[in-house]
C-alpha cells in the first residue's frame, strides 16, 4: 500500500532543503529577509510542491533537482499569496499555520514587502535555473509562462479580487466555481503542469494531468470551505467560522455540508479518471487526490 505520509515527508524535506540554501539561519540579517524566512519556513503541507514532483515522476523516472527547485519557487508564490491574503485590507487574519501571520509578527508594510519579495524571488529562481539547465529553453519559457499566468490577473489575483467583491454580492454556484478556479485552482494546476513539462511529458500527458489538477484544485477549495465550518482551529492552525462572519459565499452556504462533501467526492472521482492511462507511477497523484477530501487541516 502506498505510504502517502512518507512521500509527503520526502517532498517536504527536499523542498525545505532548497529554502535552507536560500534562507540560511545565519543569513536573516535584515528585517525583510527575516519576514520572508518566517513565512516560508512556517511549515504547511507543501501540497503544491508534492504535486509538482509527483507529476514529474508520473511522466518520467524521477523528479530531478531542477524540478525540486521549480517546486520550491511555486511554494514561494503560494506563500506570497498567503501573506497578502492575511493582510488587514484582505482577509485580516491573525493566525496562519499555527503562528501569528506575517503582518502581526512584523508589521503591515514589512508583510507587503516580504510577499512582493517572495514573488519576485520565485521568478528569479526559475529564470536562474533555466539559464544553467540542460532542458530546452522552450520548456523553461513554458514553465515561466504557466506560473506567471497562474499568479497574475488571469489567475490568483483575479480570484482574490472576486473573493473580496463576493463579500458584498452573493455568488451563484457557477460564479463561485470560477472564482475558486482562479484563486485556488490556478496555482494547483500550474504545479502539476510545471512538473509534467519538466519531467518530459507529452502533450496528451500534460493535457490529462491538467484535467486531474483542475478537479483536485476545486475539491481542495470545497474542503477548505467545509473545514471553515467544521474544522478544529488547533489542528488547522487558523481560525474557523470566518467565512460566515464575513458573509462569504461558500459551498456549504450554497449546497449544505452533505452536498458539499458529495460534490468534492465527485470531483476527486473525475480527477482519478484522468489518471486512467498512467501506470503505477501515478500512485502518489492518486493518493494526493484522496488526501484532499479526508484532510483535517
């Protein structure tokens, strides 16, 4: 039986080693670097890097050092988005991953700059790795374009803008799905696509993996909405019940808890179907999909 926890631990350790080289303990000699390191080293599940590595492995034999570096860059983008989402002007959250959010631990201006710095460092990392790579420049251009699109106004930023607007204007189900496909799903799809591209996947393999990622990305958000209602704040490392307090449109609010769980299950079934043509190297991706709907944080 596939041991997902051991796999996640290996992925986390590989990516964390990347961060140690970028943010060594004795190098956080500025307030900016300290805030960046504080947020990137706060823990977290590292689901996006794990998806990136697993996608590379399913189309090739292993995830090489360049894939691991790219996975780390994607986690930098994700962490930047969390820092900014937590700001008083956005979600105004005081806890993230069980510790004070960046703007609480430092200050609002430092948090903004730390998020900006992580985002730009991610692209510096991708470009720098591309310059010394044996992989084709075209592949790396695709990788950078994929991450840029996911992080920008056609991805996370537009999704966050819609999320803010939705606090005042209730959303229909289709609009809610589109918002989360941008805010949450875009970077999850990018994580899988980057791994598949760097792993040497064919066009058809990349297409199938994008379909897989689109389904799990939406399921991830459905479960986030459910956990905001039913989750244990101690396990989650952040407050629950905040969606209702802010009058946000969520899946439980629209569908109810049971129907939301059923919807998430249907999405995972579709994700697994997208992996039908892959061999047993797809076990990590299958396990990650199933993990999304049983996680407690």
